[in-house]
């Protein structure tokens, strides 16, 4: 039960941060840039959390609160997909495809660099085998 409570609390904080970022910069970018920023930051945090856990710096409760909870609330695929669909309908299709490519590439890189802060390249490859 404690784990689920931590997930809920973490998710609430993450969702509040995401909505603050979307309110702060989303109005200028029809929402997509704000969601991309939240997703990239969340992916970076996930990488850091994964590395910390691999180094045995935390346990299941840390992962539940920060990774599943906070990062789960901060990042969002559904809001991104809705904004992307809206952009496809109201803007050039190539701009929308550019957003899709940026999101995918930068989020994967953010996870890697989040891990890299705590671990060396060699250690990351070793642990992920």
C-alpha cells in the first residue's frame, strides 16, 4: 500500500509541474514545445533514477515515487499525441513529422545522458547487456 501511495503523490507533483510548464510556455508554441520539454526532462530524470538504482542508491520506494510517480505525471504521451494530431490538422504535415522526430530522438538521448551522469559509457553498456 505504501508503494501505491508514493506513486500517487509523485504523480500529482509531476502533473502539477507539467501543467505549470504548459501554462508558462505552451501558449507561445501551440503546446507541443511545452510537452516536449516536459517529456525530455522526465526522460532525463528516468535515466538518472535508473543509474542511481543500478548503483544501489535507492530501492523500490524511491523508484515508485520518482520514476513511476513523478516522471509518470511529468511526462505524457497522450497530451503530446493530441497536440501532434492538432498540429497535423492545422499546420504543415512536415512540421508535425519534425516534432515527432525531435521528440523521439531527444527523449532517447535524454535517458542515456541521465544515466551517463552517474555511470561511464562502458558501465552503461555493461549493465544493459
